[in-house]
C-alpha cells in the first residue's frame, strides 16, 4: 500500500446522514481496505447543507492522495 498515490472511494449515505456502505475503486490490498473501513466507521454522521432539511440516499466520491 506504500506504492499507492491515490485511492478513490464511493461512500453511500442514507437519508439520516449515516454511512451505510462504501466501495474502493481500484486495486488495494486487504490491509489498506481494512484501515479505510476503520477510519470511515469513526467519521461523524453527515449534516444537510444549510437550506435543505434532509436528502435522500446519496453517493459521494472521496479521494485520498499522498
């Protein structure tokens, strides 16, 4: 995983702002995927943007670079 410069992750967030799933795009080893899973579980719930009460099921792209 030290040779990877960039990791793209698709995050699925439900209408309550909770992370319900993720998908790593590209080839990563099992250890890196487990570390990403641990970090994502520690993230706080998402909050709606001011002006919106709530949103439905959304998918966000997260890019992590060195």
